[in-house]
C-alpha cells in the first residue's frame, strides 16, 4: 500500500480504564455520614437516639456471593448500652446494567459483628432499616444523567478548539460516552469507559 491508499479518518473509538480507590469512596461516605445520629420517634413523638456513626470502611467481599463489603462502626447511645462499640457489616452484590447504564444492588445481607452482645432485636431492626435507607439505596442510581452531563461538558471544550500546549490544539466531538464494564478488585473499583466520536489535532507551530 502506498501513501495515496492510506485512509484518513477523523473518527475516534477507544476504551479508557478508570481506577477508583476504595479510599476515595470511604472519604465520601465518611464526610456524608460520620457523626450522624441514628434515631427514631416513639409513639409519643419523643426522639430516641440509638447510635452515632463513627467510621465507615469499604472492602472487597470475601464471600463468593457478594463483591463489596461496607462496615459501619457505631457508638451506641441507648440508656442500657451507652458508649458501646458496634459494627454493622453489609455485604452486597453490586452490578452494572450496561444497556440501561444503571448501577444497582442485586442482593445484600446485613450482619452485626464485634461486640453485638450489647444489642437487642429492636436496635438491630433500627440499624438494618437505616443501613438500607441510607446506604443500599444510594448504591443504586441511574448513570445516564452523569454520562450526559460529562459528555456535554467535554464537547463544549472540544468545540472551542481546546489548547493542549502552545501551538497544539484539539477540536472534535464525542457522540457517545458509556460505561461498558465494572469490576471490583482488592482495594479499588475498575471501570471501563467506551468513547466514540471524531477529533483533529491542529499543529500551528513547533516549540522545542
């Protein structure tokens, strides 16, 4: 094949791997939930404080049935069991629906660990409800709005002839950006982003 037969195309198709450390996820959850009081109103409308969240840890599940483990450490606040240490471990199977771009929990299990001799059935019920409402539900969300917002933001920058360095710029447009794969490793979440579109690198001058 000679130079005249080499096709020139502006089309771009690539898959970009993204590594999300569990530490980043932990930091987000800690900022959002640590210090929060788990409470419930009794039949007389009085608030009963059961526990305070003091720490949250994320890890890969050791069970073949699940892929992520969330440990919520608590300090009990009830009259009988005040200032006791308690850990609630949630094992979950986090999955990605590629077609609909949705992250969801296929199944989960909540267990009390550690010094759970201080807990009773009422406290366990309250804690299990809290974990489900606050954490399990938040692990299920629609990725399409997030993908769309990022796609629009990237295209706005590409449309204005994005400068990569002095004398070198990039212009183009992304027609599709989607999460194509998700895998949980020992200490991080591995995500693959598939990108389709077109682009041209313009070189106006060389700087050495």
